[in-house]
C-alpha cells in the first residue's frame, strides 16, 4: 500500500510540475532553454516580444495560435557560434510550448 502511494504521489508531482512549467509563455520558454542545456541563460535572461517576426509572420502565427519572443541575453550555440535569440511559443489548450524560431 505504501508503494502505491509513493508511485501515485511521484506521478502526480511530476504532472503538477509539468503543468506549472508550461502555464505561461515565459515559463515555457525558460523551461525550453533550460532543458536544452543553457541553464544560466534560462535564469538570467529577460524575454521581450519579437515585434519583427510577429509582424512579418502574423497570419502564420495566428493560425498556429503562436507568438514570437526574443531573449535579451541569448545562449550561444557552440556548433555554429550563433545566438539562439528568437523563439516561438505556441498555445495548445491551456499549456504553452516553446521552440527555436531562428532569424530572418
């Protein structure tokens, strides 16, 4: 009986943490950056609206229920030595999911 409670509590805790980390666009974006291995950048960066991509890709983003954001202190990808600055955050039901969007 104790083992079932432990497994159930662990599973519910993992689900709760997942829901919290994807409850807002900012948290979803910071979570994405953090789990891609850029721990420091995920904590210290600020997030602002990416006005350029939101304006250029307005129709595409509205169809996907998404919005673009830019990191003020972006991580640097070691392979290409480029900044990972722009991200797209998509709302799916009550949750938000982030992915790298690239540059123009």
